[in-house]
C-alpha cells in the first residue's frame, strides 16, 4: 500500500521523491495534502506550503500533523488567492499563521490585516510615474546601461506602496516606462 501511494504521489501530483517521502512518511500529512488538493489547490504548491510553512508552524507550536488547525479548504483557498495575485506569498504566510489561531475566513483575514495587493493599473501607474520623476539619476543610470537602476526603482515603488504593489505588474510598468524614455 505505501509503495502504491508513493508511485501515485510521484506520477499524479508530479512531486519530487523527497517531497513524497516526507508526505507519505506521516499518514496525517499525506491525508491533509490530498484533502487540500481535492479542494482545488495546485499539488506542487500545496506540497510546498505543507512541507514548508505548515511544518514550521507545527514545529514552533510543538504539534503533530493530526493537530493541523487549518481546514484543507482554507489552505486551498489561500493558495488560490496567492496564485491569482491578490496577495503576495509573504502576506500568505501571515494569513496562514492567523488561520492557526482563528476560525476567520481567508478573505476576512486579508481585509482585516490590509494585505490585498495593489493591482489596479491606474494606482500602480501613478506610483511608478512618481518614483521615476523623483529619481532622475536612476533613470539616467538606466539609459547609460546600468540595468540595476530598474531594480532600485522597483524597490522605491514597493516602499511607496508599503509592499502592497503587485510586483509583477509594477516591474512590467517600470520596464515599459523606462524603455519609452
């Protein structure tokens, strides 16, 4: 039976041998993983969250896999929200920590803590334009071939947005604006 499960996890979920060994080495963890995937989470990402942050929290709280306080559907929802770009992975970790101590809904925690990413093109564009206007030296450096100047500008946008700017969109906007100059 364990050999069949091992093969199924390798083939069906495309996990690494190390991931599979850890998951099936703990029946509770394997069951939890499958329940999260059944609720619609991407298997590889679900495994990463379970083997990373869930195990970290269990270790910190000196708990076992049977004591995972987060319902599988809540972890699956959190994963989907991150994949949709509504919150960052860092914010997701904060939400997960909160899910271990409260029964609140994922979106309620996100809203209560103000973790929603800024993905509005208009809002991001204003920030990008302001950062570019306030950093003419970086713009000149970029034009002179110093591509790391774009990274500096990205950091300024993230700082201005208090880390809430959608990094992918912000980077695309910065790159586009710099290329237009």
